[in-house]
C-alpha cells in the first residue's frame, strides 16, 4: 500500500516550498494566538539530531525592545555594507528587515547546555544549528501555507542581542524572524529580483560518486567543460 500523500496534498507541499519567500515588506496587522501556536507547533516538530530539540523561541512584543533590536540590526547593516566594498551602495539600497513592521517578531536561539548532547554531535557539533534551521524552515513553510510572510534576519551582533534578551551563558541567537501579514508575496526571491544574486542551476550542485562529477540525473549541459578532457 502506498504511503504517499494524495496528489492534491503532495502538490500543496511542493507549492509551499516553491512559493516560500524571505519577506522584508509587511502589512502590520496581527497573527491570531491560535495560529501562532500552530506555527510554533510545526516548528517544534522539526527533526533534531539526537532528538536534542535545541531551539528556543522568544516572542518580542515590547515596542521599545523591538526598537533596540532594530538599532542593533541597523548598525550591523552598515558594517556589512562597508565589508562588501564596491557593492556597498547597492547593498544599502536593499531592504533587509521588517522588525518594526511585522505583526510578530520571534528570536530563535540555541539553548544553553548543548555540550551535553553527544549523540550525532561528537564529530559534527554544528548539528545543533542544523537542527534549529530545520525548525525555522518548518515554521516558514507553515506560515506560507497560512498566507503569512516570514523573513529571517541575521544581521546583528549576537552578544548585543543576547544581552537585550537576557540569554543565559551558552545560549546563542541565530535568527530574528519577522512574521505576519503581507500585501503580497514576491514572485521570485527578492535578492534575485533586485539582481543581487541568481539561483544556481541544480545540475551544478549535484554530483555522482565524488565531488565535481556531474550527476546523470541531469542532461549534460553542452556549454559545460568536458571534465574528462580538461
């Protein structure tokens, strides 16, 4: 007996994946508590290495705290622009966050005490971050299915944010998530729309057997160099 979803249900999953966007423009409004709980439940059902569940969510509703977090992000935005050199001006024209506009602001942190989780992390300790990223993606896809936009902001000094949020020693903020109603979803990723970057072709990222060996899942690209004769 097939374990696959019905075709319509499967299409809905793929639609959420392909129409998810990293949103920067929000329409204010609010997110009903029962809907927010549902979204966080989706996040909490993400896979985690060793079932460590390293994610912690801090809901930020205080306007003054949002303003201080926004100032932290703005400082890092300027420093990032300077580090980009010749692309500084182009970067400064991008809208990179919606902290003051989104209905909800969630900080996602890695819990303290993660060093005690050895299962799956002895040689790959970064699996705590990978697990929390899965939770964020679950939340993102569920939000898109519910018609809400979400944006992941990572432009901040972790020490500053930790102090503002009162994190215990060992905890670490990995994301500020802007969440809420939007006027519309971008037809393509915003950074692609702004010609900042383009999505790489999948065929250039999938190899067979060893690094750099093109996969036979894809038709050969006649414009690609012949690796065997190179």
